[in-house]
C-alpha cells in the first residue's frame, strides 16, 4: 500500500501540523515503507503460534508484575510543586489550538 502526499497533507491538517513540502515527501516515502514492511509481516503463517499474554510468557507469571499496594495519592500542592506554571490549583499550559 502506498501513502501519497495528499494523504500526508490531510493527516497533517487533522493533527494541526505545519509540514514543508520536503517533509511531506519524506513522510509519504517513510510511511509507505512502513506499510510495505507490515505487508511482508502479514505474509507469515502464524496459525500455529499460540497467542501470548506477556512477552515473558515462559517465565513465572509474576516475573514482571509487582504486588498491587494501595498508597496515598499526591496532594494538589505536591503535584503542582514542579509545574513550570500553575494557578488556581491547576497546571497552566499554552493554548495550542487556534481554530
């Protein structure tokens, strides 16, 4: 499957990204390459491969898990302590959507 430059422009518009013509051409090429690779992977016969719940399937089931313990959550002051800008008990962020 090929991704053309019009599709890249449309996705960039939806994501509110300003891409140059050079970036659009590069993205179309890169995304098409990724989809070609996925198509090759889809050619593999995986009918005999059992689904896995974890990457470490053969290990002890609790090998990558920790005990779930209840602990107190951060207070408002603690959560905002390292915020670059805060006010009214909230994080303040710059406006990013102009439309």
